[in-house]
C-alpha cells in the first residue's frame, strides 16, 4: 500500500467511526475510548445500527404523518423510496407498528373490524411530537452515514467518478 493510499483511507475510517459514534449517541468529534459492541462489525452502522436506532420508527411516523397507512403499504413505500436498497419484512414492520401504537404515537383501526383485514394507522398528537424530535435527533446520524458512503465510494472509484 502506498503512502497516498494510506492517507486517502483515513477519512473513510474516520467517517465510519463517526457514523458509529453518532449511532451510539456520541458526537462526531468524540474521541472517547470505544467499547466493543456485540458483533463489533463496522457494517452494522449501515444495517443493524440503522434499524436499532430510531430510523425505522422515524420512517414509519413519517409515512403515517402523510395519511393513514397499513403495514404492507409502508413496506412497499420504503422499498420504493430507497430503490430496493432497504427492504423491510413484515416481521420488522408489524412489531414496530404495535410498539408505536402501545406508546400512543399512532392509533390503528381495522378496515373491516369484523374481518380483521387491513389495519390502518394514523399518527396521534404525541406521535407528531415524537416525529419532530426524531427528525431533529437523527439528521446528524444520517448525514454521517451519507458522508461515510460517499467517502467509501470516492476511495474506491476516485474523486471524479
């Protein structure tokens, strides 16, 4: 590895570390000693960490804030919005919707109560407050993920690609 390669890889590592710290609630410039996380794989920042953080609740509240929505509809919208990069399965979305409902952030009602077909969810006043809070809190984390991916792409494909 040349000296230039070593230097150009450093911002990538720093960006990935910053994304991980942001995912744990640390500041981007935080240099506190890292504690080993279970699994400890850096890729968790782009997969597991995103899901454990409040990104999925934020996405769910965002979609529901636009109007009543049901689980499969939200799954399709997330896949469409991310061009298939993020795929959410029912075993993720339905427990999340039940949790948000139990916290009073959304309320659900059956399309046909006697048949238990689709359950449409609407955002509550408390849900709108939580949505605004999550938007503000998660933006730095999402920015750090975007920066990390951009730096990785730049490292692999070069500056002008």
